[in-house]
């Protein structure tokens, strides 16, 4: 990959002009989704999944190179690797690709703990390859992204709450129900997204405290929380709570920010600003196109592959999220 090579997504590019990519986990739900979004914009040189039967079912072997793993990439010419695998499979593959000077765009989390963070720091320093992007989509959602510009309308912020609930009727299954594969419950899974948003709004975390609970005994035995409540204190005398539950009666996601002049409510598809009397003074709604949000995210990442300042800040943000999650889990285990 040449320095300053333009790999941004473009319309009407010929196949040779498109950025060359591989997709790891191509037969999974997320892999298929990303392929659908990006197939006209990226030149996929190989599609990889350990389930070859599914891989051949979804993709034409006459058109694409289909592989069961990454052991035979030496003949594949590519710049970008997209990783859409269960969390526990990320690190070894990511480190191998970074050491080969590839651009890696992977699902969250960056890692599970401070040991993973150190491993990533070491490999980035050793190969001077900062092109590691960890996918979290909410900051590319216009409701979260644009509402930041109007925080001044609610005055001096003193408090927030982030309530995020899903309505799964049954116990979590698969790799997310095994501690040695998921390394955490709703905090690691849903909370990672929430913390990414919280840290994009507020800086200078001073303290954090949490309690968790379990809807199912099997999840308790695995130490994988179904619900968590977190209290946080930031600089500038801002405090707040995060409340996450996987088994509520309805789906809900509301980020409420309280100031001395008003209140802002941010939902995935709109944000509302109230005055102190509860009168709506602004209400911005969005027709959400999830594919377009994800496309914008990938385009943004590829436009910043040589922006070292951004890459370092992006990496530091995800390191911070991992370390805060580790701190919360340590505190929970100590108290339990």
C-alpha cells in the first residue's frame, strides 16, 4: 500500500480502481450485510469463512476466491481486511494482518482487557501500522452525531442518563453465553456502544461504580450479566447513569442530557430539546437508512487511513473503553 494512496469509496469506479479487500466471516449475518453494502465499492479479492458450505451457498465460486481461513493469503493482493467474526476470534487474525501492513476494519470490541490492549500497542509500535479501525456505528448515526452541535442550547450540563433495553424473550445462547468466548455480558456487548457515545460527549471520567444482575441462572453461573446499572462522574461536575438490560418487555434506547436551561433527549431516529418547563423547542427526526449509515462509516474510515492523528485518537478511545470495562468487571467481582 503506497502512502497517501486514495482508497476512499467512489462511485462509478472500474473494478481495478476499487480498493482491494478481503472479507473474513463472509458467511455470517454481519459479513453478508457488509458484502451487500460494499460489493459495488470494493474489489473483494477473497471471501473467507470456516463454513465453506455456506460460503459457496451465498457467493459464486466462479466470481470470488472462497477460502476456509487466512492461512493461504500469500497469493491474494489486497489492502483492506474486514473482520466480522465472534469477538474471541479477532485478536490473532488482526495482529497477523497488522504485521503484514494491512488496513484492518473489525467489529467491536477492540479487545477484552488490558493484556489485549498491550498486545495491540506492541504490534502497532513494532510495524508502525496505525490502520486499525474498530467498528461502532452510533457515532455515524445523524441523531447522535448532529445533536452534539446543539448542546449549548440546554445550558450548563450537570447530569445524563442512558437507558438501553432489548426485549429478548429467551436466554442468550451461542458463544455469547460462554464466558471464555464472550468475556462479558451486556456491558461488553451493548455497553461498548454506549460508552463510545458517552465518551464522545463527555471527557475526563473521574469515577465509575456499577451493579449487575442476572435473569437466568445459567448466565449467572457463567458470570455474564443480563443487566447492569452504572454510575459515572466526569469533570465539570457532570454525573450520570447507564442502565442496560437484555430482557425487557420492549426495545428502548434513550440518551437524556440535562442542563440548567433545558433537556435533550437523543433517540436512534430523532433528538428532542425541551425547555425547563417541558415545552419542546426543537424536534429533529431522521429517516434512518442503516445501510447508508454503515456505508458512511466505511467511507469515513477509508478517507482517514493516512490521518495518523485521527488513527491514534481512534485507537486511544477504544483502548480507554476496554480499560473502563475491565475496571468495572473487576469492581463487580470484588463486590460480589
